[in-house]
């Protein structure tokens, strides 16, 4: 089946630094990738939708200058948390939608990246 | 708007017990419905899905039927195992969610005791 990877799986950083998280579709091309945030024992909250080659669409309440998303190719999207603070500590999960014609609307989720900001 | 409501957890069962996790949805149009499972410290895995009314999704002994008349997609398993302990998310997706965004329920944590 289709595989989505994320790197790194865990990251610990100091407050004020920036952290980049990569999301890759390993065996398919993804026209659209989604970034979610999950707080402990809570559901996934969609942060933004990114389409290859265009600007990301952010959900209401998500700071686009804080969470920079780049979808430079059909297999890679990156999320950069700029000037991270302890409240940005969370589990970040990406998902990717196949670009195949007639695709069955399936999305594939990455394993997640746990960010801890000290 | 579009939303998913699922029963609050945690749900604690003994091994081999019957499991039901209720899920109801609100949506315009005809969404696809999904159950995802998240094991501790991991991302989401698709457990099963149904794309139209009366479809039954099934996988690993779990099953759920898309009930349009009751707008429900309850998850069931006849005999749970300790390895089924995880968080289960009901979700919907479709054109009505705008660009195929997934709307998740709050999640239900399942503990299965040996």
C-alpha cells in the first residue's frame, strides 16, 4: 500500500528556534497534502492544506507566518514551525492524497512527528 | 456544518468481549466514512471505510455499516483482544468538506484487559 513518511519522528528544540518537519509520499505522487496537529488525548485538528506548486490554505486560527508550509514537489511537503515556543509542543501528522486519475479519495497518513519545545 | 460525534471513552473491556463504539455524523451530501486506529505513540492507520449508504466496511474482525437513515457508522467487533487497545477515530470526507479535508471525531480510547 501507499506509504507516507515523516522526518524526524521526534524533535526537541529550544524556545525561539525554528524546526522543519518533512512529509514524503514514498511510492505515489501526492497532489494534496494535509497537516494536522494533535494535542495529548485529543483529536486531530487540520492546520492547513497544501497543493503542489501553490500556496497553502490555512484553517481559521492557524498563523501562516508561524507555521510555514512548502509543497515543492509531488512527493514532498515541509512544515516549518518558526520561533517555536513551549505551547507549540504537539504531535504533528501529515497526510497525502494520491494524484492518480480516478483515485478513490483515499488519503494516507504519516506516522507523526512529536515536537517538544523547551 | 459537517461534523462527527463519537462516544466518549475510555472504554474498558475484558478480552473476548463484544465491542461497540458509536459514531454519528452530520454532513451535506454523501460523504465517505472511515474508522482510523492510532496505537500508542504512532500515527493513524486506516481500519475500514464505506463510501455509500448500506456499505459495510470490515477489517481485522472489525466492521461498520454506513447507515444513511440514522446518519451512523458504528464500529463493532465480536471478540476484542489486548492488542486492540488503541484510540479509534471516526471520520468523514468528501467534496462537501472542501477539497477532501477529513473531519475527525474526538476519538475513543479502548483498553482491553487480559
